[in-house]
């Protein structure tokens, strides 16, 4: 019997935390069948409209935006955009005729998957966080399967639809052949000192930057070195700070090869986005998490707490970071046993081959229509 080549629609985005899993799923589908026809649906003006074509996939944008939870009056315009998005989603379904629609969260996945469900198209949701997003909660009842990264998600979703898969991560993370010494030489950092890797996302995180700046004297006293991804918004001011600490810190606006940076590092300081946590679980490094307070449902704090409960990370709240980060980093630098325990525990939480397991689930749905 001739193999059917499926049309798969993937919707969502808004942040790298949604886009990277979506692209990983698409790439895994193409590995399974290179003739799979994939169409992305994102939100106009958001980063997926650039990142997805750069990865070689077609994308359609919906004129959708998020609700303003602080100023309800501004949501009149948002509702108008939502109605336009639902009409455009109907046209996308008619033109593309998907065999299945996959939602990864973010603005566009709500109207797109809602319309798909209305039209009887099978749907799969992928929830990255330990606290489910509003969009996925609204779509869950009619979804065929819900792929999650944390246990205990039956608080939000029907238990019989949940599949524990983990979050897909960038393939290059697990394909590094460089030794720690080679990685450090490539990154231009010392090979003979402990290395603290500080990352706050591609745009940067003001709290993390201010906190690490306040901690540099303490870290210097420990003889360690800091590789500091400042984010492009804060690079100029952070470079000025770095110049006042020669031989202690290398500040860069963006680290393009995170796999190499992880290989070089002894300790990581980071926000608590779902994608970052999944990467750290696979890599197995001691980490100090500073959850961003500026996210929906405070989900980063809940992500971090899921690790802290397993003694797999240290968490400092954003409001306390300027005061406490230096002491926490110094404590870890001086406690190899504690670092090894954190690394071992976070590694135990890793779920591997997440993209392949999600694709297995997609094919199971496609091969067993209701």
C-alpha cells in the first residue's frame, strides 16, 4: 500500500520557548517522512515570522495579540483582532486541508486550533510548562492528545489525554564533541578556573544583569570566571561594568553556540523558562534559577519550584536576586559535593527524544482516526 504523506499544521509562537519546540517537532516529522507537508501559523509581527522561514518552513501570520490583564478596556481591539484571526484561520484550514493540527502555545495557537477542532481536524497540544497556559487549558477538552513535560498535569488536563514526553530541545545540544578545555578555548575563557555561565535570554534580563554585576567582587575572590550573556538591550552598560573587572568576566550580547557554552560551564545562572530547564536537565549542570516575574500565571516560578522540590536546582526570587545571588554562587563554587548532587538530580529529571515521542503520538492519532 502506498504511504500517505500527511499535511501537518503547527501553530504557536511568540517566544523562543514556543518556537524551538515547534521547529524540533517539524524537523522530526521531516526525518520520519521527508515528503510531509508542514505549514506553520504564527502571530503577525512576532519572532516566529522570521525564525520559521529561516529554518526553511512556510508560515502564515494571524492578526492576533494577547489580552492585557491590567487594562481591560484595551481588550476591545484585541477581541476585534481575535475575530479576524478566526476568519483567517478558517481560510487556512480550507486551503491547506491539514490531517492534524499541533498547538505549541502562544497567541496564534488559540484561534487556529479552535477552528481546527470545530472543523473536525484532529489536534495535539504541547505544553512546555509545569503550570499550563490559558490557551492550552481552553483547547484541552477537544484535543486528541496533550504532550507535557512535567508530571502532575492532570490538575489542568484530562488524565486520559496526557502523555509525558518532555520538551523538545535543539539537537546540537547533545552532539557536542568538544572537551571542556576545547570549549573554553573556543569561547575565549580561562581553562584553569571554575566558570559561571550567566544567561538571561536573547534580549537580556535586567535583574540578572544587575545581580551578577553586584556579585562580581565576591566571585573574583573565589578565583572563578564569568561568561556573561548580557542580552542586546543591556550590552553597552554591561560591557562598561566588565571593563572594571578585567580577568574576571567576559561579557557578550549573545551566545550563538549554547551547546559549547554549556560544555564549558561549571555553574549556570538563568531564568526558568521551560526550554532552558529542559536543556539543563539533558546537560546536567548545577543551576541557580531566577524566575522572571513578568510572565503569564507566574509559570517560571512554578517551573523552578518543580526542580527545587527534587533538589535539582537553587531558586532565588527576582526581588531577592540583587542581594542573594553572589552568596549563592559563592556557596556553590566552594561546595563540589552539593554541585554534583544538583547536577545528578536535574539529570534524572530529563526526558529524552521528546520530539520523536511527540511524532510517534502524532502518527498514532493519524493512523487511528475517531
